[in-house]
C-alpha cells in the first residue's frame, strides 16, 4: 500500500516536471546511479560513476532501498543499478524486464549466494550442520534473552521470505531484522569473541569470508516452483520450503531512457563486469581496511586502467573528454 502511494506521488511529480522542464540535452543532465545499503554495491557504483565521468558525462548518486529502487527506475528518477542480486531481487527485476519498464544491462561474471550462515565453531556444538535439519534440532542453542525460547536468526534491512521459510520448515526460530545491515556484523563479532552460537544473513561475494571462517546452511535445494507451488517440496501446503539459489546471478539494470539517451554509457554499462574476487576485495578494502567508499573506488580505478578502459567502446572514446584526468 505504502509503496503504491509512493509510486503514485512519484509519478505525479514526474509528469508535472516533464510538462514544465525543457528538453535537457543528455550531455548536461547527470546520470543518476542508484546506491543501496551494502558496501560492494556502493563501491561499484562509485567506480561506474568515475568511468562515466571519464567519458564526459555528469554523474549523481541516488541512495535508495532495494524496494524503493524499482519505482525510481520505472519513472527515470534513477538511471541504473549496478548490483541486482538473484537472492534478494529476482521477482521485481524479472517482472519489470518482461513488461519493458526496465532494461537488463547484462550479467556480471560473479556468482552469488545469500542465505543463512554461521561461523565454523558452531559445528562443534551442533553436529550435522550445515544441514538445515541439524539447525532445526539445535534451535535451543540460538535462543537469546527475550526470544521466548525460540532460536534467533539475525537479518538485515532486505526483504526476504525468511518468516515463510521458518513456517514451512517448522523451525523453532524467529527473525530479528536489524535496521542497519552493518549491525549484523556487530552481532557476529559479539558472538564470535565468546564462541556463542549465532546464525545470520550473509552473502557471497562479501568481505566476511576473508575475515571469518563459516558456512551457509544447506536448506532444500532452491527451485522456482518452491516459491509458487505449495505442493512442491517437503511441506505440501506452504511455499518457501527451500533455500535461496546457491549459484545466483548478479545483474545490472537500466532505465529505457538510459538505453536510448546515453548510448555510449549504456554500451559501457553492459561491458562493466566484476568477478567474485574483485567484489569481495573491494568490500574488504572498506569494511576491513577502513577506506571510505570513494577511496576504495579511486584506488581500484587507478590500479585497473586497462581493464575499465576496455569496457568503453572504441567509437565512444571522446578526444575532448576527461580521459586524461585518470
Ligand atoms: C543484497 N545483499 C547483497 C545485501 O544480499
């Protein structure tokens, strides 16, 4: 309901604006890059911005939650999103590509996983992990003060069907949704130092794997039907009796307007491509080594000239642009 109202307001503002605004030539109007609330997405956005700037474009960043970004893309308030993860954003992405309201700007080499994850020492206390059945049997270990005898699963501000999964697999767990993603790592560190059992939302590629040893919980293998067909899987009356995809895609999204009006940047966006190692290292430069987003992006740009320049099509290299700045 809320997002419908928001979309409606947004669309009224946009149509009002388009009535009064003169046609702005695309070389003047900044490209608006949507930034989300996890590290690698912001650093990749900063890198992409620098690449576009080197081509002579102006760039703005538009912070958005993953649920609000679809309206922003549909109405052209934002132009691109550089990290669309299969584990958290497949429904909206696929639906909007299918109905033509956004454009699929290609897939990174990186494969992704987002799911329940625990530090390695938990295996000694709960034999049978990483199977979800072992986790279910060990729910008691994950109780916290105030959790009324239920195990606690710590998650972040990304909508996930975890409550539905807990119900479908009849697990004695509850979801504790932390409002800031970084608070997951605060909980992890608190438990880690005491070797206390903990299970959290984590993803790969991420810096966490370079700092903590741990493993994803193995739920029943994901299938599309698990999300739509109650009869699928172990639970015959409820959906979501499965895990997230284990080898998920990582895509780039753009508005239709971006493809039409920023052709060189769109072609470049299609070529922009990161692998698991690059994404994990970039997020570690921020979350472990404490660079800020801009410093991490700048460092990467300086160390990878030939790679990112190869992403810009030959016919788009503008002699008068800011290439020399880099
Ligand atoms: C979308 N995320 C990478 C936080 O799972």
